[in-house]
């Protein structure tokens, strides 16, 4: 999958469960502006907020990502999880 990513500097790695992470071998660490964090580059995660459920995905900047069955499956599962429903 080819997409733009965000480099999140204040990611709550203790309170979140990472579901999808960028393959670090695909990143040019010498490129200007690339900041490697000890928690890597999380692309999708979930967490609880009080009684609620929160899902986040950084995917979807490129139109082709929305057509990818893997991305569609991630989003479907996220909707089901966040609404406490099952497939």
C-alpha cells in the first residue's frame, strides 16, 4: 500500500493498541524531516476513552487506498468494534 503518513510526536503508546504499523525498512531515515520515534510509525490504533471506544487510521490520503480490500476490512472491523457489534 502506498500512502502519505503522519509522524505523530505525542502518540499515547501506553494507552493505545497499535493495529497497523509502517514497515520501518521502507523509510529513509537519512531523509530531511524524518523523525524516528521509539514506538515507530503507528498507522492505525484503538483505545478506550471513558466508556467510549476510539479508532484512528492515518490511511486514506491516496484514492487507491480506499479501493484496497485490506483497508476496507480494517475500516469495517473498526466500525463494528467501536459500535460494539460483531461481524
